[in-house]
C-alpha cells in the first residue's frame, strides 16, 4: 500500500463568477521513501494540490471530491485538530520562501526546540540535541553556534537549509516541497537538492517535489505527474516521461527547453498560453495550443489512459505513442 | 580574436583607449568600471559601510552580438547594466557607446544615446503602466524622441513594431492586466523597439515566465536581433538560455569578471574554477542524480571583500598567491579572458 494515495481529488473555489474547479479528478501516489515530482506551469494547480493534502487550502477553496489516504486515514475527512497533529509531524512542508516557515523574531534554536516540543513529549535538552544534529545533517557549519542566530542573519540558501532541518525534526514520513529552490542560484539549488535527495534516502522519507523545472525533476524524482489546467495530463516513471513523453503538452515543454536543440536555432515554442480557470476550453484543455488537435479533441475531456507504463490524457495518445500521428 | 577587443576588454587598458577604426570598435565599452554604494551609517563613523558592487570590470560588447552576463545573485549584473544605461553613475571607470564617453552625461547631451539604448526588465507587469493602454505606452517613447511625427505615422509605426514581434496590433486599446506574462513581455519588447535602438539591455527578461512562454519570447528576441541588427546585453541566471542565445558570455563573481569567452568555447572548455563549478550545477534533463556542486561556504559579503582573488576562500585551486594578489584578466590563445592565478600558472 502506498504511503500517500490521492484518488480523484477535486478542489473548487466558489467565487462571484461561479465555481472554479482548480483540480479535476487528480490521482497520484507516493510510496514509502519514494520521490515524486509534480510539474506544470504557473496556475496549473500544483500548490493547490499540496495545500489540499495538508488541509491548508486558502478560503474559499474546498475539497469537493476524492480521497487522500495517508497511513490508513483519509486526510480529506479529518478534523482540523487531527490534521494539525499530522502536519509538521508525519508530513512536513517546505515552501519557496523560507520565511513562510521561519519566525523572524525567534532564534533558529528556539524555533526548532518549540517545534519539536509541540509534537513530542521531550525535555529541552533532548530537543536541543536533536535540533543540533539536524542542523549538522543539512551541513550548517558550527550548528551549536547557529542555534543562536536569527533568520535575517543567514543567507537565503542557509535559511532554506534550516527549513529542511526543521522539516526533518519529527522524522516525518513525507515531505512536500513547493518550489524549494526556485528563488536560489543554481549552485545553491544543486547543493540543496542533492542534500534533500540524500536525506530522503537515508531517512526513508517520501518526497513530493513541486516545481516548474523539468530538468530538476528529472535529476531528483523517480516518478512524475504533469498537471495542465487542473488535470493530470501525463504521469509515470520520470525517466520514461522525460525520455519518451507522449502527451503533446509534455512533448512541447521538453522540446521548448533551450539546450536541447542547436544553439541559435528557433526554439520549439508552444503557441498561446495556459487558459485561466475561468476560461478552460471544452474537450481537451490543451487543444487550442496543440499541433495534433482534431475535431474529437474539442468535444469530450479525454480519459487518463494507461498506455504501456504511462498514464496519458490525450485522445490521440495511442497514435502518438506508435509515432503515427501527424 | 582581433587586437582591439583585447585592449578594450583587458583591465590593463584602463585610461585611454587605443585608436581603432570606429567600425571595429565594440559598440559598448566598459572600462575599469567601479561601483560602490555608500550605505547610511552614522556621519561620525570613520568608515561608513560600503557595498563594493563592481570592482574594476572591463569588457567590450561587439556590434550585432548577444553578450550574456551570468553569475550568482548579487554579483553585480544589474548594477553593471544600469550604469551602462545611465540609470546609475559609476564610482570609477568609463562607459563608451559607439566611441563616445557617456557616463555622467546630462539630460540633453544624453538624449540621442537614450534613444539608441533601450532596456527590457524582468517583471513586465511592473514595467508597464497599468493605467495606460498598450497603444499609449508604445506611442510615448516615439513622441518623445520624434516630436515631429504625425499621428498617422505614429500609428503606422506602432502597428509595424507590434506585428514584427508577433503581437496582434488590436491589443492597443487594452490594458496590461488583460495580458498574460509572456504577452506583456512581448509588449515590453515592442516598446523598447519603437525608437529603433541599436542596443538593447535585457535584464532577466524571461525569468518570470513559464517554460512554454520563455521559448516564445526568446524566439521574438532572436528574430528581431537578426531583422534589426541589434546588439544585446542579456542578463540571466539560466545558463541553458545563454548557451542557446549568447554570442559571448561574461561570468561574474562578487563584482569581478572571472571569465569572458565565446559561448561555445565557454561551455566546451570552461577555465576559471568558478565557471567550472557554475556550469556543473546547471540542472539538465537527465537520469543522472543531482550532485553537490563542490562549492564550499557562502558568497562573501560585498561589504567585506576577500583579499586577493575574491573567489579564493571557496576555490579548490587556491594557494597563497591567490589570497594576496588580485588576478588580472589574461587573454588566452583562443581569445578567452580568464582572471585566475591557477590558470595562469598552468595549475588549472
Ligand atoms: N484562494 C483562491 N481563490 C480562487 N482561485 C484560487 C485560489 N487559490 C488558487 N486559485 C487558483 O487555482 C489555480 C491553481 O493555482 P496554484 O497556486 O495551485 O498554481 P501553481 O501550479 O502552484 O502555480 P505557480 O507555479 O504559479 O505556483 C490558479 O488558477 C489559481 O488562480
Ligand atoms: N542601491 C543600492 N544600494 C546598496 N547596495 C546595492 C544597491 N543596488 C545594488 N546593491 C548591491 O550591489 C550588489 C550587486 O547587486 P546587483 O543587483 O547588481 O546584483 P545582480 O547580479 O543583478 O543580482 P540578481 O541576480 O539577484 O539580480 C549586491 O550586493 C546588492 O546588494
Ligand atoms: S585565482 Fe586562485 S582563488 Fe581565484 S579562482 Fe583562480 S585559483 Fe581560485
Ligand atoms: Mg505554486
Ligand atoms: Mg539583477
């Protein structure tokens, strides 16, 4: 049984202009110690998925369908209090901005000790010992001394490492990281992502890595889910998806990356842009941008088909996979 | 590599520039540039804190090339661009445009250069006036620089430029918020091109955009470069974009230029230890797991620069000389400039 099993998750935002559906029947799972990537462009629903799992959806968002099974419980039906006990304990979250986690007026040490004591019945001294050990694991130099630092005394990369140390404090089963390195330089990104990879492996922690960067996903995760306009359009083994993408959107994303083609050549762009939730076209949401669109793509939403070891939501998936679509 | 670029680009050339045929001369010359920001501090304090943002940087941007500037956050890329554009005054050194010294020029004297040099910013939302229609935004620079143009001519020009960057001219009546990020950035590009500049500085023009949109904007930038023979200074932290788009690349670290090379040469044969580490950290589509880049410690503060080579306390090749003596940019056999003692001594 997977550690986390999200089935047919539906999230809606009732607004003045009607009900917006941010996630339609989204399904994915994470095994113990497995690393899953969720990719997609801005507004695709990546963060909404993360917040839904943690019951942190901002108002007026709500889960209107599906299940979120985690360690034998359906998180979608838990009370706020029960959810609070799981959040920050069995499941930790890392955000793009470390200051979403860190309190600017408390020292790193105070925050870490308080976090631990909120979830564990242990002494201050024991909490301190664990905190220092975690800071060491994320390669903070002289961790004892750093316990006395305030967040503003640290660089952005260092702060994000402290956030990872905090995420690991309670030895969670799952970490959800939403664009954890997007704001950082590539060298710091490589440092932090390789660190997270290592830690997930040594502690057997599952990871959901949310990012728009397919290259990062390819080098960090084992499986990947591609979201487009609130729906899973492709999912499968990361290596398979990046090497043999089937959905025209995934194909488009990968071939739009500079560095794939000849320097100076025109890049393969995807025309247009992702529609806002208020204007999702009927049929396949991608059809106005798709080079393979046919009449039938404009009518029904294609089902998520299991083809070989891929899941693909495309009317023409079978032709595309055989390379016969024009 | 021709001789003039060496003189224009090497720090040894500060002061006068060797006479050269104007056509051979780089369009933009940055010569011994220094920029310090004095932070408040108390007036009785003997030494006020100073951010040493740019420390003796020299480079030449050749006509028709896409010169890319890369390096970590805070290394001085935007500061250099803003000084070149005249939005900031340098603390020392000189900026020349088409042979004329332009740093410190005042309003009227600056106006012709103002037209020939345009800038595109990272955040297309913040750089477009939300209360102005796209038409008004595009007309403004044209009316400022060409006050004698008739309304009809202005209208035609706006249409022409919009079409040339792949925008629908009917967008004119709409406001910036009605457009997606990529469309807004294409409107910013159109605005920069309205006055037929020779030189366009683009500071992280695609960083805020999604991959599917980045390709659209980069294509527009490449097409217009070719059609108009533009020279670009392109600032980015995305090295795969540089590899695709750049003619030459300058790599900066903590306010200094470590390496300057043709793009292909830089990626095939990076020489400065920092460049090597930077290139190794680029994520790419691969089944190979991400590895730590082998860059110990943190970027030092620009308020308290390390002695000698600014990279020495993080560099795998540093020796005693590195912590004592500032390495100068040296021209290699293939024209690449590298500022590193280890490379000079053949230890690289
Ligand atoms: N509180 C809210 N009210 C209404 N709509 C919302 C709300 N929060 C999110 N949405 C909508 O849900 C959709 C998905 O948003 P989400 O934040 O998950 O995108 P994302 O994939 O994380 O994008 P990004 O890469 O920009 O972070 C968007 O269209 C967004 O406008
Ligand atoms: N107006 C200012 N006052 C004080 N310091 C400044 C000012 N502008 C820039 N700096 C400092 O100068 C240095 C160079 O900044 P700059 O913005 O040029 O870096 P950058 O390479 O463009 O970084 P990024 O990739 O984050 O945009 C930094 O240390 C920055 O904090
Ligand atoms: S000069 Fe020395 S410290 Fe600087 S990069 Fe070269 S080897 Fe490293
Ligand atoms: Mg998000
Ligand atoms: Mg900048």
